[in-house]
């Protein structure tokens, strides 16, 4: 008898919609639902990092409901600075609170901070 015989890990994975094996399934991928910016609130803050570095932090935007990679690119371009995405948080290097606030408001997000 094998270790996982008769369990869900013994059987090959199947598509939930058509029941075919995942490798031969032809179903389209599920559509990603995006929430309108007007219904979301971005929370802005300035934080200090190691060695006295400051970053502008954007929180409150869900990664499942937004294209955070594209938004981060727009923020970095507008501020002329680097940045990164950590989970649902966007960080822009430097003190750019006003620029980030203006850009997010132009896009349509409600902004706090």
C-alpha cells in the first residue's frame, strides 16, 4: 500500500469546471475582478528606515482587486524615485507624500494621510 493511496493526493488534479485533467483542460482562466478606484481608500504615510532613509508608504489597496505592479510603476515615474511592493503595501523611496496623493486622487482613489 502506498502512503497516499485512496486520498486526494493520490489522484491527479482535475479542473473544477469541466472535470478534465488540469494538463488537458481547455477552460479559460477565471476573470480577475477589479474594484473601481472610487470605492477604495489608499492610506499614505511617511516612515523612516535604517540609516535615516525615508519612504512613502501606500496601504489599503488589495492586490486581488488592483494591478499594484502597474500602479507602482506610475508612482515611481511620477516621483522620479525607486520603490517596491511588499504584499499589499507600496513603498516609494523618499518623501513624496504630496505627489503620491495627487496622482492617486487623479486616478480616482480616495486618499487618507
